[in-house]
C-alpha cells in the first residue's frame, strides 16, 4: 500500500493556537506556567502546537521507531541506547568519532512534537532508510493514527519506558525548578501531580494506555521499566534488540559489543561529553539539566511518608485489575 500524499505543510499559526488554547481547560503547570488539557492529557502550549502539527502532517515510514515516555522516566538514557543500538554497524560504540560524543541524545533522537513538519522527512538518524527514530511524550490516543493503526504495510515499533511514579515525580519537580525564576513548592507540585496535572499527565493514564496496547499488540509495543534497565542492562538491551528485529549476533556478543553500548550510554560517559554540559534545549532548558543521575528510590530523600503513601494509593487504584504493578 502506498502512503497517502501528505497535505501541504502549514504550521499551526499563533492565532490558530490561541483559539485552540482558549477553548481548552487550563491549570497551573509544574514546569510551564500553564498546562492545557487536550484529548484527556495535559500539555504546554509549545508541545500542543507540535501535537497538532504531527496529527495533521506526520506520515510514518515502514520501520520507524518511537520511544515513548512520561517526562523524567529515563528518556535521555534510552534515546542514547536506541541510537547506539540501531546504528551499531555504521557507528561502532568504540569509534572515537561516535555521534554520541559530539551531539546530545536529544539532537540525535528528537522529540516528534518539537519538530517542524518540514523536518519530518529530512530526519536521518538510522542507517536504514526506511527507519527513523523519534521520541515523544504523547499519549497513545493522541499519537497520529497512522502510527497506531494496524496497517499491514507498516512495521512501526513503539518502545514504552516507565519508571516508579514516586521517583518520576521527584525528578520532574527538580527538573522544572532548575529553570524557573519563581520555583514551585514541593507541596503545590505534588498536589497538581496527584490530580493528573503534569506534563503529558495523568501519568497513570498514559502508562496504562501503553501497557494495555503492549498486551494486545506485543509485536508492535514493547513495555519496559527503568528499574529493570538499571538492574539488568544486558538482558534488557538484548530484549530491546530482539523486539526491533536486530538481535545481536554471536560474533557481536563475543566481541563485547553489548558492554560497549552500555558503556558509551552510561551516565558517567555522557556527563563527560562537552555538548551535554553546555548549551540549551527547547524552551531554554540547559542541556546539563537532563543529566541528573536517576537513582532508584531517590523519592525517599524528598517525599514525606504521607506523600509516598498517597502516590502508592493512587497507583494501586488506577492499575487495579490491569495486571500492571509498578
């Protein structure tokens, strides 16, 4: 089946965006000044503009890969791993000129919602011309239907990474306050988070949507956990490679390639790269702010026992009967 012709590219203009925003529920945001609810989830204006663009214009290629996360769930780390894994022949991890040594993971694997429509087709971050690697925080139901549909001509893969919700909240809180001149208090951020008002939240609904899809379409959606990636990186990297249809050969295993990919994508390695220590990302965030070490259980250093209990209770209620536990 030939892909349908894309409509003429016309970015969402400011007036169109303003009209949309004025029609949507609006609340104070944890990271942006205000968040807007669109199709059941909360987004910043800049993200919402990108979502509308990709819903209108994005056309997937046969073997595109989409890394989906809730913000602060290990996105930067898995971007690096995916890029190194998919491009391991063109860019061996021991190459002194490897792209991860001169570009940020966000440059190599861009967020779909932060690209202009004219950039979709020009993206070239895979040695396979039928494949590109994108990241996104967009909920399953809000992704372009061309990605989530059951077209027999496409072999698009979705890799979903989640993390302990308490750790995710703490990381999001610190990340947001790195940029703000008037930081939000922990209590205010926590109350918004519990109400589901966070970037791409409610986090529980986003996680559950991809979990259910992974159970229904195991060939299309791989559900991964940050904690398992930390505990057993070799096993999880092999699992990821098998899912993408690019398993490690016996020769690659014997040569130590798996270890090499894990090494170049490690926190210790990436924080030494100059480009990850300087410069800014979209909306003024410093590149260095994406490299706060993701310690499992870090919530214990920030949340009160009551806060932790409340998040656990919400998580249990939301996931009850789904077969999912975090």
